[in-house]
C-alpha cells in the first residue's frame, strides 16, 4: 500500500522516488524502512583495531567542499572527486557532519530519515561510492549520528502523533502535562522557553532537550533502543568506519535529576559499543559531550575493560585554553587543563581540535576567562555566537603564519587525535557578516577560478558566497596556488602530518610535561614503548611568546642521547648532565626525536 | 682518600681563603678573609670520589661545605676546584651529580654519620636511585634536585635548630596546605640545621618570570592599556592574592594568632625611623623623601584599632612564589634575610607580607625600563603595577574576608619601610636599580 495524502508518515520528507522510511506500511502498522542489503557495500580498509588512536581526522562539510553537478551546493560525488587531495594531505579519516534527509532547521542535526541521504547531497548509492573510493585510498569515514532526537518530520514522529496506539505511539516522550523533569535545564535559552511542547494533533506534550522541532526519542521503550541500534547497523553494514555521537548525555530522563549523564544513558552506550565490538570490530564511536574532561571520561566506560562505551571523546577545554595561553604568553592555561585531565582507558583516545564548524566554545572556561577571550579574539560583537567565537583559525590569529604553525604543531603533538577543519590547512578566512555560524562554512577555496573552483554555477546560486576579501579571498588563498608553492602553509601542514605519522609516540605515547623556569615555554615528552620496537621518544618545545625565548630543559635522565630535529633531521648537541639549553624564535617550536648516541646501544 | 678528613680540609685552608669570597653565597663580599678554621669534617663517602662534610669558620662566620675529592675530576667539575690534596683535587661537591645522588641514599637510609642525622619526615616514602643536579640559579644557599622528585636546600650558613623554614613548612603541611612544596626530610645535628628537602615542583615557574613576561608584552604594545593586552596578569595576581591569604589563614590556624593593642605598633614605628636614619646617611637621594616618609610612619602612632599578629612568610616577593599547573605555591619561609634569628621567629602583622608583594609588583613593572625611558613606557609600567597590585588585594580579600587596602595607614607605612630597605640594598649591591624604589617613592 502506498499513501500519498498529507497525513502519510513520509509526507514531510520530500523523498519521492528515492528509497526512504515510510514508503509503505505493513499490515500491523509498521513503517517499511530501507535495508542495507538494498545497497552495494563499500570495500573495506585493512583491519587495524586501534587506528583511531594515531589517526589525523579532517572535518569536511559536504555542502562546502565541492559541487559536482553545478547547483551551487557541495555534494557527495563532489567530495569523492577531491579524495586525491585529501590523501595527498595525509588525512586518515574524514568526519562528515550529518548528510541525512532533513528539513535543515538545525544544520542537518534534525534528521527526518536515518536511512536516506539529503537529496541535494546525493543518494545512499553516492555515499557508498564515496566510502568505497575513500577506502581504496586508505581513508576512513565517520559521520555524525544524533541518537537523542529526530526531526518532527521523521515518519516515526508523524506516526506517533497520529496513532498513539500504533507501533510508534511510544517512540517519543509524551505527557499530559508539561511539568515532569523540571530540573532539566533548557539548553537553547534564546529560542525555547520549556523542554515540553504541546502537540495539537495528539493532544499531549512532547519532550525535547533541544529545539521544539526535535522531539526526543523515548529510550524507555526497548523498541526505540533496538531501532536505533539497527540504524547503526544499517550504515556499518554499508561500510562506514564509525560515528560521532551527537549530544550523548541526554538520552534518558529521570524525575528529580537534571536528566544528563544518567546511568541508563551509559548502559545504552555500552549496548552500542557491544554491537560494534561483536559485529563490526575496528569501527569507532566518538562522543560529543561538551563537559569537563573529568566528567567526559565517563563516556569511555569501564577502564578495567579498556573502555566499554565510546572509543573517543572530544576534549573541549583544551582549545580555548590554547588560544589563551598564546595570548597570555604563558603555558599555564594549557598545563592546568592537562593536569586536570584524568587518565583514560587503554583503548580510549581524546579528539582534539583548534576549530570546527561550531563556534569556538567558551563553555569550558570561567566567566573571567570568557570575557578575556571575547576581548582578545572577538573584537567585533558580530564575531560572537551563543557562548563562543565564530571565527576561523587564520583570522583568529591575525593571519600570522608563525602562530598558525605553532598552533597546528601543538594540535598535532598534544595527547589526542587531532581533528583539522577543512580550509584551515590553507589558512582560509571567515565572513562574519553571514548569519548564525555560517561565517566559517563558506565554500572551500580550490583555485582562483570562478567560485573559487568550488562550483561551475552562477555565483548567485552558491549556498554561501565564497570569501572574496583581499586578504583571505580565494584569489589570494587557494589550494592550487599553495600546491605550487612548497613553502606554503598547505605544504607545511602536509609535511607535519607526514612527520607525525612516522612517530607512534604522537598517537600512542604517554605524555609528560617538562617544566622549565621559563613560563612562556611549553615543553613535553611523548614516549611510546612497544614490544620488539625501539622506544620512540619525542620532545616538543613550544614558545608561546611572540619574543624569542631561551629555555633550559632538565633532560639529564637522557644524558648522552642526541636530539634530532624532526622536520629537517638536523642533529643537535648531545644531552649532558647540565640542563639542555635551547633558544626559540618568537612563536617558534621544535620537535625532536631522542636517539641514543651513535655507536652506542641499539 | 688516605688522610683523615679533618686534616685534609685543614690543609685546604689557604685555598679556601681565596675560594670562599668568590662564592655567590659568601656573606661578607668585597672584604678580605683573614682567618679560616675548620670546625669539623666528616667523611660521608670514602674512595674515589670521596665526599666530606665540613663546617668552616671564616672570620667568625660559619659555613657549610661539601667537598668532593677525586684523582681525576671530569671536565665539567674543573670550574669548581678548590685546591689540591696531594695527588687529588678537592672541589665543591654540590656540582658533582654523582656524589650528590648519594645524599638521597643517606636520607632514605636515615643515616647517622659523625653526629649528622639524615631524617625523613614521618610518612614519607622516598623514590630512590634518582639523578642529582645542582639547580643552577643564583641563590644564597645551594639546592640540589633529585630527578623530578625532590629538592634539597643546603644552608650555606647553617643556623641553630629549630629552623624557621622547616618549622613553618611542617606546620602548614599538618593542615594540608596546598600552597607549599611538601617537606620531605631534614639534615641536622643536635644543634644546627644543614639541609631541608622538599618535593620538587618540576612544572613550576617563578612568579618573577611569569610577571615580567606580562610586563614585556605590555611594553611592546605601546598604545594598549594594561587591561587590554593579551598578556594581562590580573587573573594571576588575584589568584596569587588568594594563595597568600590562604597561607596566612593556615598559619594562624596552626600556629596561633594574637590581637595586640595599637601601642605595640610604636615599637615598629621606631624601627622604621631607625632604618630611615641609617639609610639617609648612606644614600643622600633619599633625603628629599624624608618628611613624607616620617609623616607616613608617624601616622601609625595614631591608629586606634588593635592589630592581629601571627607567623607570616616574612620575606615575600615574586621570587618566593612559584606558579605550578595546580596553582601558586610559596617557598622559602626563612624570613627576612637581614633580621636576627630571634626577630625572624617573632609573630608579625600579615600586612607585612602583603606590603612585600605589593612592592614586588612594582619592581616587576619597572624592571624592564631603562633609566632614560620615556613618559609613555613609564605610564604603562605604572598602569601594570596599579592594576596588578589591586588584583592581588582583591584576591587576598576574597579569601581573608577583609581587604588589606582598608588598613591604608599601616599598609602604606610597611610598604614605604620596605622601599627604604630596598634603596639601601640596591645602593650596596645593584646601584643601577636604586631608581626602582626611588621612582616608587616619588610616585607616592
Ligand atoms: N620545591 C621547589 N620546586 C621547584 N623549584 C624550587 C623549589 N624550591 C625552590 N625552588 C627553586 O629554587 C630557587 C631557590 O629556592 P629558595 O628560595 O628556597 O633558596 P634560597 O637559597 O633561599 O634562594 P634565595 O637566596 O634566592 O632566596 C627558587 O627560586 C626556585 O626557583
Ligand atoms: Mg532524551
């Protein structure tokens, strides 16, 4: 039976002619849903269970990267066409924000069908093609998945509101009053006044932690949990390498609590992990929980089991602290947050980043520090968004290449897997005149051709205008020009990724901060021991000050060893009993490998 | 080593007469040494190298020496050779990592050599087998660092037990203070204290270096105010104020506090006048400030409120505080260097520490300025000083419950007295720096 009237559960999807959820209903009222078997599956990459611990991630917005069909919006085929570039750069894994069917009232995080692709991006088949091509190049792909809620256009919600007694009647959190769970805070205070919204169709209130057009799924209902696990399986069967799980703290509600981080939420994550471990080993779950590291570690699960929830979680406060440290010319904002970061299970890894598609979040700093960050990095009020700063890396750093290199060097060497944001490798700018967070979501700048080489369309059709100002515009900043110039930021970044790849210490090693009497210098030791291989010892020294600085490092534990600079291979004087003296130019940094003196030892 | 240690060191007396005055920690600088006696010498390690612990009397001042003896000292020890002992060389053993590493073993073993006791603090478990190295900063004592774990300060001029640095650290440790480096062990005999080991804060940077990095940032900016530049230090100053107030509260809680009537301050006022008499006689530039200073001191006589007194740090400045990844730590509770041991032990107003710190902010602000600096840079430095002094007081007040600036008369007198002391100190030791306290006096 096919339904075409306005009350059909798939009416709001706009996916006629494309396989989608709710094309038909079974005799007992269940929606038929696309199955992974309906599609081809991507070929896989060689098995490596811990790949994510030393991977470099690259966040790319499908909409913003490359437009293959000339309609002004980037798409999956277009992205696939640029995989050679991503491989050349040395990226190990792409992170794609959601590309699912969606009314796009929350940047695609309002998903209306978990099993269909947003038509402007392409189809599931196009995604299979992208994944297959990426895997052929050794590049993995993860994507966002929102577990907590769906769009109100999702056929599940349409069924739920129209047929309270049908199979989906219990898929969402319904109530006759708007009084329950009153201790839960309202997250989007600018737009929402309550976590409950009245639905005139069903005549009841539904619960939503985010926007009112994003009803929360009811995890109390075991069918919902099972249905969401099946969504994971759908994409994992197709071949995806993992998920960034959006907004994980909010899955369950419980009266008398703030409804965040509840034990049953963790239980469900353990279930997700078990599906991955049992059925899809080598795929990863990355938690997005914007909280202090001491609380986020809960999402790695039981340390005695090496972690049994998410493999990875983002480290949020490190990013604003890094900016603060450089502005203050003091290592302590970074040292402090690292000292407060608990150790994590063996199988776990942090995801660290300088910038991403959201604003530079300032929730993880004190009020005083927030004021300071606004004053320093958001001089124009338009640069601010929510509780953060909406700018790209280059303009945040006044386009100073020394600072861009210093920040990137720290990102690549501090503990965690670095996540680069598309365009930052060429020092792209932002457009603070665009609304919301679009400032940092403009088209990738490929060349000085029309529309920065992003699309062949009429410039007026572009989803957002390409940056065109004299400093950051695509005529000045683009991939093609930087490819042709070996001293460009692009080549430098590529070289650094290569160096990082050669040293397991960066991804797998432990971390020890090396103090020094100079507060403007942040130095640390990364050390990785693996059976049968020589110990990998890397020392990173960063000058957070704009002035040249001397530093004396206490390295006498390694007396007799020789530091070899990693980008050029130059041997420095051997370490002796006395403190090791280095001088660094303003915002300079060094990466050294410590090697036993020639002729000595292995 | 074949000879007895006492004889060996005695035979070095001539060399020591030349060597001692060249040491940074030698007190009577610039004077010739006439008499050097060896009070006592104890062998701590025999063989090659050997280690001797010696107490020397140099013109009436007692010094502690650790003397290494090697037949063939490696090159990095050549600079610290004192003299020859037969076929061997005697040298300053504090520069010899190998011999110093042995001290940790003595501490761990609870050794007792010729009446010298090496004693761990209760409940301390030592990590042993660590490398040792001298800390390599200019100081009035000599400190040895073991691995990333411990630092042992060897008092060059050992004083009688009890040692104030040790006692105050113990008291603060008892109440679980987070603002100190925990005490680890003590080296002493029945009469004198020779050394004090503490946890080494490997991630620490000195307050002075942290503060002057901020000043440097401001001065490079030119047209921005102290509150506008990236290197603003006000947050740190405030946290430092909180740490100092916490230490004061902890010291009061464990060692007691007492409220004294205002007339007890007259004694302090007399001391201030006395110091001013002496310093003006020595430094004529001070004369122009004399009326202002005397008036400020005398104002204290009119105070009517009683004053709390207690144990305080006694020599607080930015060089006595360390910034670690977990916050500010105070070190070196020996007390005011110029004071007699009996005076150092006295309880005093905590405002003296505050005054010391406020003066130090001023020093940091003006340290990078040359004598001929323009109005612009001077204005910036003044701004930095004002801003950070205020933040320090705010932080202090947030913990202490009372703002030190509310005690304006007393605080001002303490600060000015400190400035007078600085004028004398700089005049004798670093004449280029006299302008720093003098500029401060001119501003008030
Ligand atoms: N616990 C510690 N951890 C790390 N560094 C320390 C520690 N204690 C002291 N230091 C370093 O050693 C230096 C000298 O320490 P301290 O002030 O105790 O010795 P001192 O001989 O009294 O020095 P000064 O004559 O400069 O007052 C300090 O400035 C500091 O840099
Ligand atoms: Mg929920």
